[in-house]
C-alpha cells in the first residue's frame, strides 16, 4: 500500500502568516511602549520645570521678607 503525502503547502502558508503576524504584533507593542515612555519622560520634564519655577517663586519672597525682618531689628550689616 502506497501512502501519499498530504499537501502541506496550505499549512506552511498559514504558519508563515502567523509568524508574520507575531513579528508585526511585537513591533507594534514595542513602538507603543516606546511612545508611552517618551510621553512619560516629556510629562516628567514639564512637571519638574513647573515645580522648580514654583519653588523659586515661593523662595524669593520668603528671603526678601526674612532680610527685611532682620534689617528692621538692626542685625544685618550692609557689606561695603
């Protein structure tokens, strides 16, 4: 009895298509992950810049008030 090999052409095409889909899905995942990371870094930089400017804005009036209070008590000497 002679057995014929089944046609594996369709199965190999299906396997190749699944492999291409797998590679494309990985590329999409990595691109999305990279975009998310870039956006997170951009937002972090904006937040840090905002916090820095807010800290400077609150520090300057405090120092001016402190110097004024010290001068009014006569404890601060003007340097020549």
